[in-house]
């Protein structure tokens, strides 16, 4: 059971990467038409900077965020952007307001690959007033209003795929045979990065056989954290750290949580281990401690998402695993349960998308745009509910 759950969660986490590898397959299925972002007569842009006081540092916007939609949902000084699993780039001014496809082409129905908003199911990143995305082995960029798509650079020659995401002006990645990290047949044990806004070539950051079994990775400050799958062990992962400054490699623990259940800052790692509870690890001492035991009668599977205001634990209750029935539990950083609410609006695959200022964003299906939100001011009031994002 645990093995099936682990595989299913990993598949969803990398679904967008796999979809981008299938870029030659038509995605021209009919979709509802939506208005573009621009006045059709004047062509004047409807997008401008929202955070004009500079209250949030650039690193806040350029760092990759957590969640099943990692690398798919961006908060920027201009608003929020979401790349659906069907490959369309959406824009919303405040995250909980109407999402529209990022296209201003005249007479475009916004439902085919010819639409300016279609970028394949690519990871997206923000840096220096540009949106960056990746198709196969090339990096592209576009203006914040959806104009001026252009190829920035090719990462490598050949037909191998890659898995990665954008972070602070770089694209970090591994080269794979199928777009799936840890898959049998992967034979490149290098971890790469490339600057997105110049003509520099990719560089090898580190070389280690753990890359061949990589389940996921994350970056905090000057450190890269590698999550390695353990053969025949589907509950725990191995956690390694690599310093890009000292070039030191260190094994931290063999009892780490899997994809979608952890967060690491510069000195502490946080994770949830399924049906065991919340844990923390001191990065310097490598000491790991259970902070709160937690066991569900219906085991299911959980995602744990760590954000500045709250920790979100999402319990998927169905067995066998699917996304149709979810309960969101909201904890403070002392692991006290503050509130909970059921999300029963999923069809297919959907759920948590992101946390933007005063709102928690959900979608009923990752193939399309976000369509529900929680107002965080309602947490703990007894009136917590999902609100519909109106068109």
C-alpha cells in the first residue's frame, strides 16, 4: 500500500515534466474561450506592478515554492501566474481573483497550441521582470504581459529529457531518460544549473551517484538538499546536503519524508512522515526529533506544506489513493491544530496550488485554472470554507 501511494504521489509531482516531454503530441482539445488580457482596440497592457513599495525582496518572488504544483505557480510583483498541466499559462492579479490565459493575440480562441499562453506543461520561474519556462532541452522567456516569447539558450544536444525547476535566476536540473528522476536507465550522475539571463553555458554543480536515485531536491541559501529513494523502502528517504560554497557533501538522515512532505531552511529541516507525525532535524548536528505524533485511523496519505503563517497538512483519505476526497488541516508552527476543512470539489486530479498573502489557493483540476480559495482571516473563527473564484 505504501509503495503504491509513494509512486502515485511522485507521478503527480512530476506530471508536468512528463507532459513537456510529450510536446510533439497535439493538445488541441476544445476548451472554453476566454478573454485576453488586453484591450483589443488599443493593445494596451492590463498588467502592472502591484508590489510597488518593494516590501518583499526579489528572492521572495524568485525562489521556488512548495506543493504538488512546484514550479507551476508563481507569485510575482505583477500578480500570480499558473501553468496548468494542459500547458496553458494563466494570470490572476491577486491569486484569488479571475484567472485568464496570458494571451493578447487578435481573434485567438485561447484553446490551441497557437495561443500565446500555451507553453507546454513547463516549470515556470520569475526573474528580473521576465517569466522563464523550459521546453525539452531549451530555456525560453516572455514578458510579464505574455508578449515576446523567445528562446534563451539550449541546455544540451540530443534527445534526453531533464527534471528541474527555476530558483533565483538559475534553472537547476538533472538529465534523465524519460523526465522521471530515479528511473531505471538514468545514467547521468551530475547535478546541473544554468543562469537564465545571460549567454553562459550550464555548469556541473556536483557529481554523485545519489543523483541516479534522486527523488526530489530543494535549495536553501547556498545549500542543495538531495532526497534519495531507498531501495525497497517506500516510507523513508535519505537526505543529503551539498554546500555550493565549501563543496562539502553530507548525509543527514535515512529517515526523511518523501516528495511533498518537507521544507528546509538554512539551519533546520521539517518533514511529515506518513502516519507517524511531524519531525525536525538540526542541519548542523544531524539530530532528528519527533515534534508531534500523528496517526490517522484511515491511513491514506498526506502532503505537508510549510508556509510563513501556517503549516498545511492535506490528508487524502481514499484507498486506493486518489485526489477526490481531501481534508486540509491547518497547524501553527508549534504544531497546534488551528482549523480544518474538507475539499470535496476535485474531479480528476486537483488540490492545493499555493499560498498568496491572505489566501490559500486550490483547484478542482490541475489541468485547468485555480478556481477556489480560502480567506485566511477565517481560520480559527468556526466559519472556514472554500470560496469560488468567479470568472
